């Protein structure tokens, strides 16, 4: 099993262009041609995790949080980040992180939380913009159906739960072939008019290469006229946070007990009662205070996340219950998700779920 096959699968599941600008997801150390003997999955990469990988004969560590987050100028072993990198390289262990890109997909970090809470009709809280493009091209009427099929097969035309979406209008195209050309229709030196179809379809930006290849290989013309536009439209299946409905509404205390049990947490920091029962719930694994306004605007009765600061709790303003369950706690089941995905996709690959609890925060209860 080569590393490239594993990274390609993970980046299909959670494309790297979905990560936030500040993030550093992807392959951090290692050669994509490297043969992988085993993979160890964890939330964080620490020295203990590297030691565990060595003991289990794993030369790939996949984590949610990237060990290299800020720029490294030296590798002298002066801190735990540098020591982890040095130890991994010395032992020929590849390090891979799948962070905010996994936060952004519906079947990622937040999807796990929604599933554990049994939320119904869950959807993205803040859809992401800048991940769609539109292709416009012009094709002879007789070849339009074949070209559309090729574009759809390459990934174009998917809009939410609909596929093979396009808009088609017929018109007259004109061109005059110069000397040295081999026009599919018409003659050199004479203006030609052709009944053509204008085909418009959208695609994800990570699929641009595949879509263009399908266009070039299936369009009959020697010179193909086409336009590609970036779209500001938001993609509802990709973005920050999620929101859904509990099967049954609960009083706040019952809800907090339920949350504590389902998410396996010992402590919940929360705001005061809001005078109504909890039914609609917003979630964001990790640090989610930046989504508080969006959770309120969505009409959520509760917002489950982590890392709220003291004064930020006031911002709830009685409009919803903030339930801060802790950063590690909100993301702890991400490792199970990744392990399950790898075992299902690559049954021949030995994949281990870490036995270490990497949470740096301890509670005295």
C-alpha cells in the first residue's frame, strides 16, 4: 500500500481546498511513494504517539490536528513539535493531518457529533463560498449529448442532491479556419456558420482538471471555445458547523445530562436557562465561538462547541444555551471516524486506533 493511495482517498473525502487559510492540513512529512506497513490514527501527534507507532510497526500517523501549524525555521528539538518531527523523520514515519477540511464536510467532525446526538435533518450551519466554478462551452448539436455525459462523468453538474445539471441553449456559431488548420466542419478561408449548443454546468474547483480533460477529449472541434468562471455561490454541503433537531425537546438540565452521556464528557461549561426547551441544536467541533452569531440567527436553542472565553458567554444574551464541552471532548470521536473509513476502504492495511489519550487538559473533580 503506497502512501499516495491513502492520501488521495482522504483528500477525496475531505478536499484540501476546504481547509481554512490559516490551516496546514495534508502530508507534513513523508514520500508519497512510500510503502505503508501500518497506520496509526489519533487526534494529536505527540512524542508518545510516535513511540506507539514505532511499537506497532506503523510508518504512517494520521491525526486531526497538524503538528506543524505555524512556520518552523529550525529543527533543534527545543520543543515538543520539533522533537516529534525529528523522531518521525528518523524512524521513516509519515505524518498526515486532516483538520479544518474534515470540519467542513458534512460527514466529518460535526457530522459525528450530530450522529451521536441523534440530530434530525442536520445541515451545514454556515455554507462555504468560493468552492464552485462554472464551465460554459459551445458544441455542435449532434455532439452535445455525448459531451454532456463526459462532463457529468468527470464530476460536473452536481448541485446538492441533484446530478447531471446543466443549462442548454441553441444558437449560431461562426468561425473562419485559417491556413494550416483541420476544421471539423467548414473549409479553410471561408466563414462557417454552425448550429451549436451553449452548455453551462457547475463543478467543484478540485475537479477542474478532470472536467477540462473531459471537455478536451470529447469535444469534436480542433479549437474549443470555453469559459470558466469562479462562483460566489455557497455550497450547502460544505462549511462551518452544523445544525439539526433533537428527536424530542428537553429541559435544559435533561439536555445537559443527555449531552454529557452521549459525548462522554465530565464537565460542561454552560450559560443560564433561556426559558424554553431545547429542540434545535447547533454544533461545532473544536473552537467554535466565531459561529455564535450564526447559531443564534439559525434559531438554535443550544450551541455545542468548545473554547469559549469568559466574556464570550455573555454574548449568548439569553438567546440560546452555550454548552462548552471542551476541545478534545468535542473532537474525540474523529479518530474513530478516520479509523473506520480507512478500514473500510483499505481492508488490507493494518490500521490502529491509538490507545493514548492526548488531551492536554485534566480535570480535578
